[in-house]
């Protein structure tokens, strides 16, 4: 019988204005986290968004992980993928920077981290019209 691998765990998924990583220590500094974006009108452009996530190893040696920004209507606005070769590590930190992110409407957006049918983490971002 084939054993189904345990997916990695995601104890942290944060959305911020920026994330920097110190070259010497490899520590991350997360700057200006947020869960609400106020815009004058839509579509709106957010000049910088960074998504930080931490994954703890599951059973598989290599996993493909996807990060998507899902609009209120369910469409995928942005998506990126990475293949993780764990080696001897038990956890890995990832920073995904985006520039000039277009938000086409107001409403609840979702950052979703997933792999092969398993949602690892989600973070809701509310886009509100100012006024």
C-alpha cells in the first residue's frame, strides 16, 4: 500500500509592505504588516507587497508549493510557485516580493499557500474604498 506523504505545515503567513533578509544572519525583518488596504478607487495599484511564510518539513523530500492572490470573484490575480528540496533542513523561510499589484475591485482577497490539493495556509486581505 502506498503511503500518502504528510504535507509541510505553515505556522506563519504574513503580508507586509516589505521584508528584508540580513545577509550575515539570514534573519528576516518584516515591515508594516497589514490586513486592510484602503484605496481611493478601483482598479488600484499597490506599489509594494511582500508575503513571508515559514514552512516546516513534512514527509516528502521535494515539494512544489504555490502562492496565489485570489480576488473576491474567485479568480487568481497573481500566482507564483517554488520547488523545495528540503535536504537536511526541518524548516524554511520564504519571502515573495511583488511590485505594482493591481487590485481590480474592493472586497475580500485571499492569499493562499497550497500544494497538490492541500491548502497549507490562507490570509485574508480586505480592500476598502476610502470615504
